[in-house]
C-alpha cells in the first residue's frame, strides 16, 4: 500500500474547490496544479481541504481485483503490482507487520490507538481460507509482510471507515509531510532541474534557480511544514505537536501561532455572558423553528416536553402518534433546542441503517457518556464492541456452545446457594442472579463471586441508566464531569476487586499455550496489554449484559407463568450447548427461544435505537422532501413497531410460539428492533437470547411458579425513558420447589 497509492493512474483526476457553504466553486484538474503556489494562496487551504474531504476516494480495504493488479507487461516483462509492491518494500528494508507495530507501541508518548501484535496466524483474519494461505506462505506470524497484514486488518480506526493498521502509517506520513519525497524541498529542487520547461500541461513549471537554495532551510523545513500549512493558510491557529499521540503539556503540547493573553474580565461577567448567550440561543431556537421538518410537539418554553415524556412515556407517545397519525414520523422537543424525531414506520427506520457518516450512533453515544461506563479509551477505539462482535457474532459457532454450559452451571450454583421462595417482587433476586452469572462469564472462575463486587456491578448498572438519561441534556463538559462522578465509586470497588485477578490471569496466560474457553477474560487480555482497560472491559460488558438479561429473565418468568401448563411444555431437557440462538430449529430449545424473543418484543421501549443527525440534508425515507436538522436525533419507536397488528397479528398478546418454524424474528431489521439496527446491532444479542433462555430453563426445572393475579394486557410494564427492555410491574408469585 505504501507504493500503490503513489501511482498516478490510481489518484483522482480532479477535485472540487468548496466555499464555506459547501458549494462547489470550480473543479480543478489535479495535475494542472503543479507548482501553482499562487492558486493555493489565492483559494486558501480551507476551500481546498473542503474539496478534498468531499471527494470520493475509495480505500483499498476490499483488496486488489484482477483488473487493478494486472498491469500487463512493463518494460517487456509481466508485471503484477501487488507482488512488486511487497518485493519493493522488502528491498527498502520495511519491517514486517509485527516488527513495525512493536516499534510503534514503544513511542514516547505512548500512542492513544493500539494495534494488536499478531501472536498467531488466526489473529490476522477470521477467514479460515486466508489463515490457511498465511500458514502456507509464512513460517511464523512474525514473518508476515507489512502490506499483507494491513490488507487483512479487520479493526477500524476510531471514528473512521479505514483499517487501523493502514491509517496509522498514513498519518505518520502526513505528519512528516515536509520530509516525504513528493513534498520535501529537496524533491522540489530536483523536480525543477529534471522537469521540462513550462508547457500547456504544466504552465507553472519553472527552471531551477539557485535563489531557492539560498532561501529554503532544508533541514528545518520538513519538521514543521504541516503545522505551518494549517496555521498560515486556514482559520485554525493551533495544532497538537504530534496529533497521533495523547496530549501532554511538556512532551506533546498544543502549538499555537500566538500565545493567547490571559483574560482580565471578572468571572461573574463571563458566567453572566455565557448564561445570557445560552438563554438567547434557546429563545432563538424557539422562535426560529426549522422548516420542511416533520410535525413537532414543541412543549413548554425552553424546557420542551421532556418532563411530560418522563412522567408517562408510553401514554405521551401514544397521544402524539394519535395526534399526527399512526405510521407518521413526528418530533418531540425534549429540552432547549434538542428535538428527537420518532419513526414508527419501516421506511423511515430504514434510513437509520448503515449510515454512520450521516446518522451517527457514535456521536450519540459520546453525548450520552457511554465512555464513562465502558472506559474512555475503550470507547474511543470501540474496543468493547469490536471484541464482543468478533467473539459473540463472527465466531459465535465456536464460542456460544461453551458459554451455554458455563451459564447453566452458574445459574444452578446460585440457585443452590440462594433458594427462591414466594415473592411480591422477584426482580431483585433475579438481578443478583444474573449479575453473578455475568461476573462469572466475564471474569472467569476466580474472584467473580465476591459479594461486594456483585453489588458494585448492580450499582453501576443502575447509575449508568441515570448517566444515559441526563447526559444528553447537559453541555458536554458538564455531562462528562457528572458521568465520571456518578460511576467513580462503583468503578473504584470493581477495579480494586478484579485488577489482581486480571494480573494473575495474564501471567498464567503468558506462560501457557492453552487458553480458557469458558469465560471472556481471555478475549479481553488479547485485546489490550493495559490491565486497567481490561478491567473496564470486564465492567462494561458485565453491565451491557446485565441491563438486558436480568430484565429479560424476570419478564420471561412472568410471561411463561401466566400461561397455564406452559412451564412443563416449554422446558428443554437437551444440553445447553445444543441451544441455537440465531435461527429457528427443530431442537428442544426452539419453543423456549421463541418465548424469550416474544417477551423481548412485548417489553419494547418507547423509542430507540437513536442516532444523531450530523449532516444538514438528512431526508426521510417516506418523504424525501422532509429534512431532519443537523444536531437532532432520529429514533425508531420499538413500541409502535412491535405493537403494530399489521406486523404482528394480535400484537398485544403474548404468543410464546410466535417465532417458530418459518416465522423467525429477524434481529436488526426494521420490524424487530430490540437489539438495535446495523451497523450497530447489539453484538451480544445471540448470547443474550441464549443466556435468558438457559436461565429460565434452569429456574423452571427447579421450581413451579404460579401468579397470584395477572395484570391487564395494556398495563404490564413500568415504562422508563433510556432503558432498552421495559421492566414488568411486580407480581405476587407462589414459588414451589419441584420434587
């Protein structure tokens, strides 16, 4: 790749010049810009950079196809561009993939973005055929060429669609642009000597003149060229010395064109001005309601309708749907200028799918401070999601059967130590059960059952809901402080308890060739060498699972117990490892799997998943004339979709075998939205379905559960904004141990 991208045939022929309103001023031929410094200065870096960013330059992640790679004959000999690139890199002394990134990891300051060292051939790719080819071509993983490892990269650089190991060398090249061959003064001098005289194709080319040798400081020019290009030719006056690495006031400061003078304005005046501006912005937002948007309930002045939504989420949502018409997208101003547009129909929900660059989950998760729960650095790299997606989605056929046996044993162990009895509200007991199970799954056999640790998980689970609800309504700085304070106590306990376990496990893992197959901790240790980040992964994934599975188990138990005779009919005697979570089957587990999916359908939240609109021209799928403003939220309404009789006949009823045979629930579709939408469909969804079903099976094997009095169909749930699965209202249960 370091060679291929330099071939002119594969660079764009022209690019647009964009003004500050993103309108194209003109199209510029790329090669006619040679030596045209006056054009660069007259147009300005801002307009050129906007045009570059707007240009569609495909990355080469998908590999090189035959048409691209075969350049026929070159100088009379057959020529293969990929082979030539690899050979050229070896001749130039380019390190192998592992050697390169081992050196990269030793940089000072420490890089903020890690690249995992490939210890096995399987670490390069999840494709068995590719792994087999690697083993055929190379003796050890340390021999794999740099360009080969980059082409096989499956992890993306945070916030981009580029492979992490491909983008990092590109960034290094950019930061040293002054010393790169095509941008260095030395190259320019040689170009002047060797290039032909000015012509119609290169009108700005010129002969070499010794004046340039006298004026240019060749040694110092390259080290600060990028900084000078940005600060001298754009509105940005500050740039970090080494942007790829974390900020450090001494070793990696932010360099500015001029030192800003210290403010002498009294702090009261500053605060008053900020408050006045905020109020003014709220008033302007109120008066200047956007045009060509869906009909919107604006609520009360400044505070919007957020309070009404919190008070009665389902009732308020249904009222708005009746006002604007079922199936029509409508807006709710929650607070200030923040508007969420609620989509109850598949056409509008569909526009949220696979469009991260316009309707962003990451931007919303950042605003709701998900990083406080899963770890700031893990969130920045999306490490929490990538690890789980790889193990519980891509490799689920190997991982989930082993996890199923672990879950079944752990549930039975907990029930033996904590026998169930009659209860007016069993949810707290089942929350402790599933916290115990998730702790075992994520941490392993040692230390997972510490009571103080379990309570810390439950506390973090509870307070994370508050963080998600409140943070989006606060300024980003205040939201970050609030969320960090909210989770600090729980995280302090969790890290105190599990860091010794993690360190001991890492020592054992480093000295052993065998890895434990019955927990997630091995996956987390492979993902990062930082034990603190591993602890945050353990906590974050435990909470991510706990949020879904504990409520799912309680709701499922209520639903099954409410149907006479269903308990004995639905129990499976098959081994847990035979559970098939991702499709219907003919096995004994299929009815229970369907019952779990039906429980999750009925306990749908009022709205979600949500994306943040980050472009100016986001159009609705049902009517392209309707625009959603930048900065607003777009949300599916699980409740309105899952309770639509046109999608699910008798949608208000619990039908335990609804999702059997050919009638499977397609998770991640516009009709079954509990686990979100692609590309951010919950990576642990199959594990969650499996875990809820196995826990219920263990419970019903040990106990017969009878409900004192059932609730009306329309009054089963406590609707809470910010939760994914709605908790059932408590029911009186008579719990009897089976003989």
